[in-house]
């Protein structure tokens, strides 16, 4: 996966064992043995505001419907920030559980990353991976 690419995972398994279809956004181009930094998205508004853009204190970024290629409002959830190794990507790809879609526009990706950096959901190490 390349920086900015969105991948569809039809059988994403959460830590609690539940499975759901998810879109993942890759935030970096890892060097050597560095991991990918990946965020999950949701189209379920729940308690979140419907105002497009950065909501770093609340831990998400809202991409409006019809921006980039999304056909519905999509919340990028910072609490789902995950380090994903090349081995993980290959395993998921080989099992047909990870399908690379198209990349986000550069402006959208930069806005998400800048918003994430303002939140409490990213470590100093992970910030270094966002080169």
C-alpha cells in the first residue's frame, strides 16, 4: 500500500473478535522495517458532528459525501490508528481480505494527517513515521 491509498477490508477483525467490512487509510510510506500507519473509517455518525473537516479534540476527521470518491459522509477515526506490517498486508492480500482502492487527494490526506497530529491519539514514534 502506498501513502494515501484506501483499502477495502471485507472481513476486518477487531481486538474483541467482532468482524466488519471496513475502509482503511494508509498514512505513510514505510522505510525498511517500519510499519504502515493505518486509520479505519465509518459511515455511522453516532454521536459525531456532521461538520466536514478536523475534529481533533473529539478524535476524528469528517470527509463529506462526494469528496474524493466517497458516496456517503465518512468519519476517519483516530482511536483506530494501527501499525500494520508488510507481513500483515501480504497475508490479508493473499487471503483476498484487502483490496486496494484509489488514493485520497493529496489535500485530503494532508488535512487528515495534520488533524491527527493535533489529537491525543498519536505517539511521538508514530509522528516520526509520517514523513
